[in-house]
């Protein structure tokens, strides 16, 4: 275990000149061959602009106002278009995929909307160019197409509504699966079922369509410039760290003609996460916290990672003891063999800080709500109203500040853990990483508290970061079912040997959660380590069942394939005394002779215990000097230096630790995070078919 310091990792770095990079991962598209493109988004900040027509320099405050006018116009157009088409007939027309002229609808949203004849016009007296209408129609088409997926799920669940709304039988599950499209996770089914059940409890009937179950979706205040062309926006790279964005912005809130629009030149400083060879794509403009944000997608060429055919893999478990626990496995002859070395990422100190910040956030939120209730019962003429309103605003600002700290710490933790996991896989020579499917994790029983605690570690951000970083190393990322990974024994591998969980290996009779022991084969190891080995086995043995989502590119294995996991010992490096003895030919225990050969020298005899040898041994200094003094250093009477070493302090414990930290409020931050060092995967000793399982006690 080594201490990790906070790294400024890729796609998570704060950049003073250009905002920060957003870890928005897009699936790599296979462009026909072995090279794909990895798409990511960098969020840059535009501090000023220049009006191209007059040469006027626009400060940040005025630039924010003009961009807000543009995004407000686009948001109003999008919201009115979505609300007008939020009915079953129009959603059926969009789902059919055929326009009014009988042709297939194009993939571009704004073109599909226009081919269906769905137009939208600005408010009377306001001039908006056709390219802004395109952007609004594109955003509306994306919102409606997302609603089509939810509509399909709702229709399938309503059509196969069970007799008991809280539990389905096996036949009811089969009927539901036949109606659902491929790739629907259990979490989506669970969430939509709960939504429909709440609607049924409130109104006493099942919803007829998604439009009855939900209101039209809210539209974000942004403008998607991907639907525009050179008449509204141009983007040009000016160097490795710079770009030039030209965009038409309104000069007033309600432009009446084309003269109220002008070209603005926005210089952008690219963050270091954007490589020089990356291709810049059309951005999205928005206003956030008084600044103009330019969400700039970029594409970088990467190698294509296949979904199957892997031999060496790394599996990671969302542990109870650690944030991440991994294991490296090799597939040989239909059998999975691990090297017997667990990989752990301990973020206990960071979790302690997050818990403290969450407690502070909840306390501030409670006080903020209390002041809101008090202000609701007062009038502005009351002398107490001004004082309470000032305190209300101060608490609101402080609450937002604490929330921002939690978000930043979660983001930094996610990218740090992802970088560590990808480095471990790259050092081991693994071509695939197997993770637990987050959609199959749900709080049940006693594990409910543990899952709720782990959900605060933003596991979704870690998965997205792992996918992004693994794509750069041409490593595939596949999710496997999480059900039963910590329940059954990895060595038995039959899915029937239930592990006994206890607090520690020397407390097997007690009930706990940190340690696992198998009564059938005698396996005794860390609970999360055993789960990580089962994840590796499920992934390597279930490769033929790997499915790739055609839209998102995410790979998953839905079929559970069980198999036993063997642990092979690594060859140990001989000690310094053994190496010196072999070099000087004084080894008292030489290696056994090879089969068919005889020793070419006699075994040396041990020296006799004589007075001369005893005196010689007493005069020699032993090489086994302790690293720390076991007794206090003597007090010096005369002059001279104090002997080396620190005097042991009473009650002071050694810094080495694993598992939960007591008094963790004194050890918070990334400098207290501990993780397994990154080492290359060594060769197993002996033949893989004769691997010797290891008991860890």
C-alpha cells in the first residue's frame, strides 16, 4: 500500500484560462478498420469578444448578457415546439420514421422536424434568422426522440401490468421481456414501474400514454450550434492552445431586424486536455454562473478494442471495505487463474471529508428552509423581514458553495480512481476491464446502508472516466451482472457454495461483513477480493455473450457464466543472504539437484560452536537492525550529537493501516488515500494447469 497524492488527471483539470474540461464521454465510433475516434467535450470560458463590424471590445458582463439573449430566444422556440407536439399522434408520427412525403426521416433532428411539417415561429416583432430556428428545432427533436424511448418502456409495462404491482412472477417477467426492446436494464424497468404505480395509486387507473404520465420536459437555456452553418458560426483553430469562434449575437433583447444582430469574435483558450491533433467540432453556447461557457466537442483517433477474444483481464468490485478492489486474471484452457495479488484503492480519508461536507450541507439546507417558512409569514413592512431576508441570502450562497465543494471533490476522486484502475490494467497487459453493472445494484436489507454509502462516491462518474481513459489505451470496458458476486465462493465456482462473512479471519464465529470464509473449500480472504475474482471469471468465461449497444457503444454481459478461480503463486525473489550465499558458494541449503544428475560438491558442514567463533560473532554487527528504536534514546551527559532515531512516543500507533480509519476526521484529503502500487504482471510459477490455490489468513 502506498500513499497517493492528488494528481491533476486528464479531463478533470481546472484551467484558469479556459475553464475546465468536462468528462463527457462519447462512445468511439468504428470508422471501418482498426482505428476509431474518441469524442470528448471540453468546457471553455469566453472572457471577452470583439464586434467584427465596428471593432468594439465587448467586456465579459456585456458578452454574458448577449449570449443570454440568444439562448433565451432558442429556449423559448424549443419549449413551444415541444409543448405543441407533446401528444400521442405527433409522437406516433415521429416514431414511424416516415415524413409527410413518404421518405425516411433523416438522422439530423432539425431536418426530421421540418420534413414532418412541424414549424415554429418567433414572437411577433422579434427577428430570428433561420439558423437559430434550426438550432431550436434540433434541440426539440432530441428531447422528443428521448421521450420515444421512455414511451416504449411505459407502453410495454402497462400492457403486461402484473396482478401484484410490487412483485412479478416468472411468467409475467417473460411476457414483459418479449415486449421490451433489446438493451433495457433492470433499473429502467424498476424506475418506470414505480412511476406508473405512483400514478395508479393517485388516480386509480393506469396511464394511457407517456403524455398522461409526464409533463413536457424542461428545456435547458442553451443553443446547440451543431445544426447551424457558416451563416451563424465559424470555428478555426489558431494554435495548439487557441481557437477563434465567430458567432452572430443579438445586440438587444428583442431584435427587430437583421441590423440588431452582429458578428462577434470570441478568442478561446483550449485546456491542456485537448491534444494538438484533435479535431474541433461545433460547440454549444450557454451561460453558467455569470460566465459564457463554450462546450467544445473534440475527436481524437484511437485504436479499436474488440469485444471478445481476451486472455488477460482486470476485474474491479465496488467494495465495502475499499472504494475499488481489483484482481488480475488469465484465461488458460477454459480456466481462470489469478496471480494472488489484490488491487485496492482506499479512499477512507476522502470519504470522511465528504461525509463532513454532506452533514454541513444538510444543516445549511434545514436552516435555509426554516428561514423561508418564517419569511412566508411576514410582510415586507415588518422590521424583521429585512434581517431575515439578508440571512436567507447568505445561507443560500453558503449552501451553494458547500455543494460546489462536494461536486469538485467527487469529480477529483472519480478521475483519480479511474486513472489508478486503468494504470493497473495497462501494467498487467490486460486488454479488457470488467466492472459491476451499476443498473443491477439496489439497496436491499442490510446491504442497503452500504450501497447508499457507496452511491455517494459517484460510481457513475468513475465508470465514465474509466471508459474514457481505457479507450486511449485500447482497453475494452465491459460490465457484468453484480448479483451474487460477494455471496458465493470464487474457488468452488459452482454458484452454490455460500461464503460466511465475518469481521476478521480470527473471528469466524461472529457475524460481520469485511472478511469471507468458505466452509466447503476453506477459502479465507477479503470479501471484496473474492468478489473481484468472481467478476473476472464471469467476464472471461462469458465473452461470447458480450453485447454492444448500437447507440451508446457500451458493452455488457447479461448472461452469468460461473467457473472456479485458481490462485497461482508468484515466484518470490530470493533474500539478500541467499543471493550472497549462492554468489560466494557458501549456501548451507543448496538447490536440489536436477533429475538424473548428482551433486558436484559436498554439502558444507555447519561450523562448530567454539569460544573463538562465539567471540567473533559477538564482535560482528547484525544486519537486521530495526527501523525504529524499541527503547528511548539515552540522555547525553557530555557534549556530542544525540544518537540516530526517534524515541517512541507513548500511545502513538504506527501509520500502517487498512480498512476503516478511526478518528478519520484527522485524516482527510487525497494525501491520505492509499492504493496498491502499479506493478507489471509477473509470470506464474509452474504450469498454469497446476496452479496452487493460496489461503490468505
